[in-house]
């Protein structure tokens, strides 16, 4: 069984920083693309940042220059460094990954349980 577990959310003042982490565990053969999504109340889930297994990155326009995505393939982890946080960044942040389990010959898409980020004074 494959799991994604996020950590690092919390309450922060505007202009502050947080670092989110995602750890993959279980019967994993390979991890391909990974990404961070977020969903604010009453809004659709949106892509925040993505990273390929080779390290290519892409960001939503709203977070460019403020957020940095990274991954450690050996440790099966992904991080999101969030700086200059704004109230509009408040949302539940989800880890997502395309993973080929050792028990399957295809890639499957997995989600973490989400971690709350609240930016407020």
C-alpha cells in the first residue's frame, strides 16, 4: 500500500514563511511527477507547484517568486518552501504524486490527506 503524508502546515502572519513536507511510503517502485495542490473554502482545488522526477519545476502565477518546490528522490520526499505568505494563500494543501507501485505495472495517482495553512494576523 502506498501513502503520502504531509506535514508542516499551521498558522502564520502575513509576510511569514512555512515549509511543507510530503513523504511517500509503502510498496513503491518509482515516483514520477509530484506536485502540491491547494483548496480554499468554496473554491476548486488548484495546482500550486509541480516537479518532475528529473527536477523540472512549474508554478502557478500567483506563487511565482514566493514558493519553491523541491524533492529528494532517494528519501521519497517533496517540500514546498513558502515565503512572503499572503492571506489569499490560506487553504488546505495537498501532496500529489504519480507512483508505480511494486504490485502494479502501471502508474497510479495518489493524494495525501492535506495540511491546513492559515495566513492571518
